[in-house]
């Protein structure tokens, strides 16, 4: 935990009865950061959020926020905001009263309350719909109400559980920019959950990649996208050619295959992975037979059958297309590979 | 063609079966004669006015009203928490609870009445009035639990968590976001409980004492002594009252969604 740490989870274990959902998770977040929790469904993202809000008590570990230990502080005293995946708006209250809910509990005087609610609705662009009931709003508008409802409380941390997953594709892009703008304007520390890597890459300052209740990798979008450190992350962000490494050689179904001398492979490296775009086509020490070829807009993708097993490669269009059945040379250059330190 | 005729015939028969007794009662109530009879002997409203002059009807009406209103309220005070607990927590004995709570619906009223008389009123010397109140509360409880459960089922539980995160206590969240959203269900349960209690005969039959009789029981008593059309007039008035209540409930609450 550094001096800059604002929200910190230390060895936090979360369990439903006897089944452990999150296992000794540690995470330090700086004030004003925008963090993405990225991982497949069921990996413990929502559970982690619930622990930060106080809706769930850790079985072990510590959570601190703004210098105070909040591990056992009740949820209604934490000053942590949560935008639920389902929005969880109050059906019997109109937009204004939904947003005012938490402020009314603080017994603010009428004028202050009105100003703050109006400010919140303004920030999310809903000032014209104050009298509508949630049932009369579109999904995107409900989302904004939920966001405003949390923001007006001036939370120390704002958590968003899959904020974009219930929206249609066009709205999702719009809300993405919207979230970024709101975060910039309010300066609030934000943690959002997603299972969509492109969302995490586009929005986050740092990405926490989760799997089965623990952190696989934590880094900037560039780290995660270009330098995945485990097989799971490499696979998740689109590295399609992944090989285990032993004694500086690639392990394949047919035995070990030495790589071309290039950048030497360090002893700690357990695997190497190449994106299809990083496979050199037309020259190199390997060869394969074209089994499949498909047009993907910016590039043409090939599926090769080689001594290394199946290889996915792509070349920008236009270029001389290879035909199915052609035998072509290719290369896997170590300097273009992601180095993986865990393969399971 | 014959199929269609047949279905119309069936429909007419069913309607006649449902509405027939009601029409006969109304006709008998409007009779100008001195005894309960159908077809009525002449038309008049005198028996309708007579109803309001009969002292015992006024007393038993007050008792029935009291039981229906306060029995239903008591059943709701007990039933709403039960319904809430059953919908929100994975209770280990959930099914057992459901069965126990529904018992008074399933067990014949005669038996409930007899049991209360034999094991509550007689040995413990509980007053008949209190026994009636307990009995009506117990009879309405299953309806209260069922109707309120139905509206809780449609309410997401995460709004309570949202309220807590916004600073509310757990109990506060119940009153601020659960109750307002099941208000219509509670109203529907109230109406159903009210009507059930008001029309209750078999249990109340056992739990009557000197001067303590619910309206339906009092009507039976009255009929055994006096065979004039005022009973028909009262029955017709009560039927209209029930119809009005259910009609309004349907209109404003969508009553049939809950029962
Ligand atoms: N209420 C619950 N009771 C028991 N197990 C649960 C409950 N909620 C989640 N889990 C389990 O905990 C794990 C993590 O779930 P969750 O945090 O919801 O994942 P995510 O949000 O990443 O999809 C899953 O294996 C899930 O089955
Ligand atoms: Mg989730």
C-alpha cells in the first residue's frame, strides 16, 4: 500500500456459505482513478463490488478507504456508491425523488436538496424528465438516473456493475463516452465491472483481469492488451497462437520445436503467444497448408495447418491472397511474442 | 352450428345458476307481503327500511364490521412479515411454514370452530368475542400471506440494497421502498380478508354467545324466529355492498391480479 492508495483491499476472501467466490484478493486504487474489473461471468466481480459497498462481509482480509478501516463498517455508513447491473431504481418514486432519496435521508434543507438533485440530473442530461416514473424510461435513461442517484451522494468511490451490458450496441458506445465525461467532471474514483475487454481497454486507467475469484493481471490497458502475462489473459484479449515453452523451445503435440534465434527467451517464461497479426507470412522457417481463409474487413484471416499445430494468421488487405491448399512459409518471431509466466 | 348453440345454452345455464339466487333474493326483498316468498307479493321498499330498525341486526352488523376490519388488520400485521421473510430469506422450513399458514383454509371451518370452542373458549374461559377475533384473524392470515407474497414476488430485492447503500437502515429500507411498492397488494389483501371475514359462517356458528353474534349468524337466528322478507332485504343489501367493493377494487387496484 503506497501513500497514494485511496481504496485498498488486502487479502480479501469472500464466501457464500462454504463456497469461496473470491480468494485472497489484494488491490490498491489511487484517488480519482478509473479502474475496470474485467473477467468472464462468475469470476467474482459482483461479489467483490458487494464487499466494497458493505453488502457482504469478507470472511477474511481488510478493506480500507481514505485512511480508515471499513472492513466491518455497515453499508449505510460507507459513502460508497453502487450502480446496480439492474439499476435497482425505486419503482414508486419519480426521477427526481429517486435521485433525492439519499439526500432526504441526510435531512438537507429543501433548497440545498433541490440544487443538488438538479445538478445531478443535469450532469447526466435528464433535467427534462424529473416527473417520470422509472417504468416510463428507456434502459439508457434508467441507467442515467441510477448514475445520478449515486453521484449526488458525493461518494468516495463509485462502483458500477456492468453499467453498459444491458444497453444496445449504439447506446453502449454513447454511454461509454458519457461515463468518461462524468468521471472527468466529477473527479470521482470509479471502479466498473465488465466482461467486455473493449470496454475496459477504452475506458480504464488500469484494468484488473479476474478469473475464478483471483486476479490474473493488473495493469494499464496497454499492458493487458500488448503484454498479457498469463495464458488466460492472452486468450481473453485475442492472442490466438499460444504455446507452452520448455528449455527455450515451443512445446507442441509432436514434441519440442526450437524457435529461430531472435530475442532470447528468458528462463522464467512459461509460454509465448502471438496475435494473428504478428505472425509473419510468406517467409520464415516454418511452413503450413492453408486450411481456411476469410475476409475480416481490415484484414484477411488464414487458418494454417502446420507442424506446430493450427496457426491463425492475418494480413492486411489488399495483398496477394493465398488459396486454400497452398503451402506457405511463416515465422513466429520471439520479439513479437507476449511472454507468459503462467500457463494454467 | 349445434356446437355453438350448445355452448350458448351452457353459458345461459351457468349464468342462471350464478345469478338466479341473487335475483330471487332481490325480488323477495322487494316484496310487499308479510312472509318470505318468491315470486314477491307486490312491490315495496318497506322491508329494506325495516332492516335498519332491527336492533339485533344493528348490533351484529357492528360486531361483523369490527371483526372484519380489525381481524384483517391483525392478520396483515402478522402476515406481511411472514410473507416478507418467506420471499427474502431461504428459510429452512419454508414449505412447512407455508402449510401451517394455509391450514385454516384447508381445514373445514366446522372443525376450526369446534376446536376453538372445545380447547380455547371452554377450558381457558376465553370470552366469545375474543375467540371470534382470534378465529377471524387466523382465517384471514392465509389470504393475507398469499396475496402479499404475490406482490412481493414481483418486487426486486435489490432496491432494498440500493436504499441501504444510499444511507437507509435495513428496517428503514423496508418502510421506505418495500411497503410503498406492495401497497396495492396489501389493499387487495385487506379487501379479500374483509369480505372473507364478513361472510364467514361455520366458525362463527360455534363462537356465539348471549348478545355476541356475527351478522350472518344473526340472520340465521332471525329467520328461525321471524319469517319475514327483511332477511332477504338485508342479504340483498350485503350482496350489493360486496359487489361495489369488489368492483371498485378491480377498477383501482386490478384486484384479480392478486387473487
Ligand atoms: N448469492 C449467491 N449464493 C451462492 N453463490 C453465489 C451467489 N452469488 C454468486 N455466487 C457465486 O460466486 C461466484 C462469483 O459470482 P459473481 O461475483 O456474481 O460473478 P460475476 O459478477 O463476475 O459474474 C460464482 O461462482 C457464483 O456462482
Ligand atoms: Mg456480475
